[in-house]
């Protein structure tokens, strides 16, 4: 878990730099970029279209959306994966590894 926290912190630091760069390019503060990303994350405008995807490539590339994805989904995915591996281990899925 400590390694996940450290990796996530490094990614969030890089993300902050990207939000600042985009904000400078657009003439807005980084927190406005973050707010737009939150709007994209919550409203999922592309999902309402005919493409049957949650977000477009451009939306996935938005540093503000990436911030919310890092804040929420990285922890959710870790928890889901850990629980899946625990269940698989209880069922003997990794017995071959110990022989």
C-alpha cells in the first residue's frame, strides 16, 4: 500500500504540473482546469452520445479529468484487484507458485 501511495503522489505531482501548463496556455489558474476535469468526470458528456464510451480521447487527456481519476479510481482499482487476488488465493489459484 505504501508503494501505491508513493506512486500515486508522484503521478499527482506530474498531473499538477500538466494542469498548470494547460492553465497557463488558456490564461486560467490550475484550479479552473481541475474544476473542468471534475465536470467532465461527473457529467460524462461523451457517454450521452452514440459512441458508447465513457470519455473521449480528448477528455481522457484532460489533466483535470486525470486528477479526479487518480483521486478516485486508482484506489478503487487497487481495492478491487486486492480482493480478487485474495479470493483467487483462497480457491487455490496460486498453488502452482508454491511448488
